[in-house]
C-alpha cells in the first residue's frame, strides 16, 4: 500500500517542488507547440521535441513531468493524426503502392498529336473569329486555378474545343486548361495582368498574360475581333502566324525538355 505524502516529505524532498515548477512551465510550452503545429508540416520537429522532453524527464527522475509529458505526447499524436487523415492515407498509399504510383506517373502520351489537335481547333477558331483561351499546364500545377471553372477531364479533341468556345454555350467564356493529354477544365477565370500594355488588348489577352506571370504555363489566345492568334508565356504576349503555330507551340511547351535530354 502507498503511504500518503506528508508535509515533512515535501520538506525533506525539495526536488519535488522543482519537478512541479518545471512541469508547469514545460507543459505550457509543450501545449503551445502542439496547438501551433498540429495542422502544419512541422509535426516531426514538434513530436521530436516533446519526445526529447519525455526522455530527459525520465532520465533525471522528474516523475511528475515525465507522466504529464507522456499524456501530452499521446494526445498530440492522436489529434494530429485525426486532423491530417488525408496526408496519413497518402503516406501509406505511397509506402505500400509506390511502384504502382510511379508507373502511373510515367504514362506516355503522344505530345505531338495533342499539339496537332489543338492546332486544328485554333485554325478553325481563328478563321471564324471565335474568341478562345487555351492554357497548357507545365511544371506549375493549376489545381487551385481550375476551381473557378468546370472540371471536364475529357480527351483533347478539335471538335470539343471548338464546341466549348462556340458563342452561346455555357462554357465558352473563360479558359480551357489542358493537363498532359486531357482537357482538365473549362470556363476557368484568371486574374488579369495589371501592368500597362502597348496597344489595344481585350480581357482575354490580359487574362492570358496574368496567368503567365504567375505560372510557367503556355496560353493560346484567339482574338474574337481579328481572329489573330497569340501565345502568352512568362508575362509576354507573342503573335503567332497560323502556318507556324504548331511549331511555335511545341517549342514553348517542350524546348526545355529537349535541352535537358540533349545535356544528358
């Protein structure tokens, strides 16, 4: 049986007061760390700090601090895991299905064929003076941007592109975003550029320049007034002749990759 702790025991064991005082201070600090990092990627650092405090309190015989540290550590891990269920699931998927994921990311598609299909659509849109905005995603993901539009996840086809931009359709206003060999979304809206431009430019051209300032995407613009075709890239708007469109768009999309392959 345990004997009750008396006042004389406290007096003879001043270390218990040090243990108690340190416990209050350290536990408050640990709670602040846990609250501030539970939703962030610094979970590993915070967990390591708390675990280190648990070990040191055990090593130096600070029983009260050790007990509280274990409670805080357990609660912190449980709460963090609950708040980051998606990240935990993705981690285990990556851990156990890594080979499958890598195989999917290496899916091969005919890039030249995709550019040819877009070129056919742009030629038709230019001849009919149908305004259009077509963005090719490169290295910078446009996942947050496409939330302003309508997700399609449809194969790239000239007929579909010309239909989307046909005046009167619900998706004709805004941009089409192409990711690899898929039309990811349509009717996507971009924040237009705020820099002064020389010449007369409409909302489509300003939107195209705006997205090219924020990402490494390549955007094709077809003017509804003149039918002229331009490409927006890295904050610049470059006019493109119809007969050289296919070659030009491929250069902007794949020139960097060709250089890397040549270097290898």
